[in-house]
C-alpha cells in the first residue's frame, strides 16, 4: 500500500530495540483517509486469496481497532476487539490467551466473550504490527478455543527482521500485510 | 438515532450501580453499519449547531475510538485518542488530566501528546457514554491545557440519571448525544 509506505518513510522513527514510533497514523493519531484505505486494501487482499465469506473481524485493543473497523466496514461484518483488562460488564464465559506488549513491557491476557465468538464463526484477525507474532498467535488461540474457523491474518506493518511471518506458518492461513519494514544500520527501510 | 435506541432496547442490560452492559455494539463487539451511522449523525448534529470547521476529533481509548473514527471519517479530519497508559513510543511532552473508570473502578490519567494537539486546533470531543462526565471533562481540560479551542461534545449514550450534562454546562459548547437512557425500577428506558 504505497500511501502507507510513503507515510512510514516520512514520519516513522526507530526508537531502539526494533520498536517503531508511528504515533502519527497508528498508535495515537488516526488519519481516516489512510485508515479507510487500509480496510479496503485488506478486504481486497483477502478476496484475492479466496477469502470472501468471513463472519467476524477479530483484533486486540487498542491500536488494532481502527484498521480492523475499516476492514469490517468494507466486509460488512462485526468487529470484536479482545480486551486486555476485564471490565465489570464482561461475561465470565470468555476465551483467553496470553501475549506480551513490547511498548508496555508486560504480559497481557487477551479475553473474548463467548457471547461474540462461537464455533460457527469464520474469522479474520487484523492487528497493527506483525513483529514477534505473539498477539496474532494469542488471538488465533482464542479462535481455536472457541471452535471457530480462522480464515486469514492481516497486519498493517510487518517487521521482517522480527520473524513473525515464520511463526504464523503453523496456522496454515494466508497472512497479508500492507507494508514491510526492515532496519538497515538502525534506520527504517519501508517496502512492499 | 432510532437504530441505536432500538439496539439499546433489544440488547442493553443494567448490571447494577447504573452501569450498562452494551458489549454487543459498543464495548466489545462493534457493528460497522451502526457505528458508521453514529458518525454521520454526530457530524449532522454538529453541523446543525453551526460547527463545521473542526480540525480534530478527540476521544479516550478504548470504547470511544470506533464512534470517534466514524465521525472523523465523515468530517475528513484526524482522530486522536488519549492514552490511559503511556507507551514507550509516547513523547514526554504531553497534556494530561485525571478521570475515573466506573467499569474498572480506578483513577486513570489520560494523556495526549503535544505533537498531535496544539493551540491552532478546533476540537470536537467524542466518547461512548455521558454519565458523570468525568472523562469528557478530563478531555476538555487537555484541550484547555493545549490552548486549542473546544467546539462541541458528542456522546453516544447519555445516562440522564447521572447528571453529566449539567456538569458540562461550564464548557459552554453544544453537547449532543445519540440516545438517552434512564432507569425506571432498575430497568433501562431508552429514548431520544
């Protein structure tokens, strides 16, 4: 997605340890036009891989929500965001799996209520980054626990140096990303 | 917004202490069509009150993001979501204010980076609930600290029994909500 690659080239910075600062368009400020395009491109890439009948988009709060909602808008299906902390409104019956947050440096338990994910669902997972793949694998575990069928995974930015794509190969579903980045002498290189 | 009122009537439940369970369309699962309509109705209501030149939509993570993004999509302006926990990517230069989370029963510090909010901005605040108004007042304090101009406030569901609208009167800006609810013998009554 060229507009995203351009944005990464002009605005993203590497703050060390492979962590990218993309506050201007993913983690803090959201640009509607860019985000709407992300949804359309994800939907198109899934369609091109024969995935046309998903029933649900699944993401993890917080930074996955915008691009996941844009995808759900194009596909016309609900979005569920896994909660990182259990609000009092959440059902006791939930599927859960652990991940790790590199930007907050802590273990996080993701939870999805069984009210909104069932064995009848056909699920697409969307997240902001594909790095170590821990969050996507936790979401995939939640899908597995629910008995739903995982159809595909989409991540906005793929850190190719982090090896996440290899870790997702066991899922045996298409993995699509909108921009890839590598680090060359500590500098970000963004490409298709 | 009739479709939202219908949804509240058919799905929302009162779990006690004035807290609503609206996981099916606001706090956990998001319905794109309903959410897109929320954005269009917010934009129309602001326009009807003479607010047509906002530069930024401001909300608080997590549950405000979807309806705020839908509003930003219609208005064609960026969305900034205040962070509740400071990620390592966040600038040290940020505006902050305290609020209270009733669903997590704790004080929360909201932070917005000065990179994405300045004295030149004309801001609309969007949030999911108007109850005690603490979160909206914290966001309004962040707008004040930045020197930006607050143009209006929009909340998806107004709990009229919680008195938040009166607490916002000092802001002297239009406050629009998409559905009002009251409790009658502990049962939810939803209306315009």
